[in-house]
C-alpha cells in the first residue's frame, strides 16, 4: 500500500462534495498507473452531485481526463511508462459478445458503471484505510490513478493534455453521436438541443461532416453565441421558441434531432422536430429511472427512429486517436472547447462554472 496521500475531489452520500486525502495502491495485473495532467468537468459528474444518479458509496469524481503512464502491472503489453494517454470511462471487457462484435460502447462485461475496477476492487483508500471508489472506474479528480489498461488509450505526445481530457468524454461522445450513432451525411439537416460541452461537440461534428442547416437550441444566449462559432447556422432560445413547430415550418422537419441535456421533457419533443424517416438521437443522460412518452402513431407512420447513444457509439482505441489526428491535422478546432483552466483546489468553482451554462468546458489540473 502506498503511504503517499493525495488530495481528491470526493462525493460522499450524506456530506456531498469535498476534498479528501486518498492513498493509491500500485498497479496490479493488467493495470497501469497514470499521472493525471488534466480533467474536464462534465455534467455526468454533476448528475452524481445533484443526486440524479444516486450512489451509496464515496466516489472520487472525474471521468474525462488525460495523463502520462508512470508504471505498468504484470501482463501489460500495449502501454509503457512515458506514454501519453486519454482515459476512457467505459473500459470494455473485450470478452463479451458486444466487444467481440466490435461494439465496445455496448459492453455488457464492463464494471466501470458500477464504479469499480474490472475485478470489483478500488485502488483508492482514505487515511483510515477505508475504501473510496473510482467514479466510472477512473476517479480522475486527483493526481495519480490506477486503471485497467483497457481504459487508457495511447495518443500522440504532441496532443495538449486539456484536449486529451475532453477526448475522454464530451468530444468523443458528441462527434461520435454524429459520425457513428446517426451516420450524418453531407447536406443533411440537424437540430441540437442543449449546447454544453457535449452539445457543442455535436455541433462541431456536424460541421466536420458537412451537415446543413445546423440549428442549435439552448436557454443561454452566451452558449448560443458559442454554438454559432462552432458551426451552427441558426440559433433558437428554447424557452421562447416552439422548436418542433419552427423546424417543421422552416425546414419541413430535420433529418437528425440530437438532445444533449438529459431532460425527459425535451426528449419527448424530438420526434415532432423530424422529417419523415428522421432520427432522434438521445445523447443527454436522464436521471436514473426517468421515463418519457412519444406519439406512437407518428413514429410508425412517418418511419421516425429513436437512437440511444452511449459514448458516441465509439470504440476508444479507434475513435479517440482518430479524433486526435483530425485535430492535429487542423480539421477539428478542439481547443475552442477549453474554457477556464483551474487548479484541483477550485473544483467547487469548476462545478459552479458548469451550472452557470456559460462559456465552454472547465479543465481541472492537479
Ligand atoms: N451519451 C453519453 O455517453 C454521454 C456522455 C457525456 C455526457 N452525457 C450527458 O450529456 C448531457 C450534457 O452534458 P454536458 O456536460 O454537455 O452538460 P452541460 O451542463 O455542459 O450542458 C447542458 C446544456 O443544456 C442547456 N439546457 C438545459 N435545459 C435546457 C432546455 N430546456 N432547453 C435547451 N437547452 C437547455 C444548458 O443551458 C446547457 O448549456 C448530460 O446529461 C450528460 O450526463 C452523455
Ligand atoms: Zn462525461
Ligand atoms: Zn465487453
């Protein structure tokens, strides 16, 4: 057991968000040690803090991160100390039917969503030796991690760590929703409701594939101004506009309607935005157990589709380096998604940035 304690941003049932000292055990078989260099603050962290996704255990938050490999456990062959990596929050088991079929984003064997390492353990303990658990199998709001090698994807060393961090969740999810889940083609129309870090990545992906027009909807005028910079051709205030009526009147319905909030009330309005044959893409994650209702005759009669979207239907080892290469080639301005950069000690302020619905993504640096 390592005796070194590091500050970590922990959510505890009962007492909420606070900074605690945690110890990290060394990497075991199939595991790697990571020096965290940057971590983004995503609404999926906020879902834990708000209680949308209840937890009965203390969790080290943070699941959108990049860093450097500092050590490898027995049997690790794909990574070496010094490698720069993006962390994936959905470490695939590589054995289940979905993994074998090349659909790692649907892995049924992952333990990440149970907030443990693949063997059900945690690498973290507190000063009294009590376990503290890694959110989504990572727990990146601290300076050192142990993760399965399947959760660490090697990227070029010239990729800035802040961009690498956002490739760990929002960018891969948002751009993947466009390219993989929806398969948007040049000239197809789209609406994106909710333009936070994930929705703005959807807008960026739509520009990359040549979608047009691209309608961005948010409640925040500042966010809508950013969406225009990212390639939205039209922006609408979701509180003042009946978006479905607008899409039907001005565009005859859209080919793709992306929701990037996680609001059942908004998700229910997506099919009415669509042209016949169009697809509603559920990127936002609703609270545990949330339900919604749709006009079932309209769905069947108009051939409309509803697509779930976990992690942008991405395979980490393929999609993360691909997006990194597109950025390094000047095709995706991923640096535009980075807003404030704060030290880990300002985690509470970073969550306030997220709640404020202004600007772009806040990055925490240990
Ligand atoms: N599918 C996945 O694998 C995946 C991955 C990452 C995040 N997510 C989910 O995506 C969602 C968005 O994450 P984020 O980090 O971008 O969040 P965010 O808080 O940065 O952005 C949400 C945006 O929605 C806007 N909004 C809220 N209510 C609205 C309404 N009624 N109409 C229009 N706009 C509204 C807000 O102003 C904000 O700009 C979350 O639910 C998150 O958990 C899903
Ligand atoms: Zn996320
Ligand atoms: Zn699997």
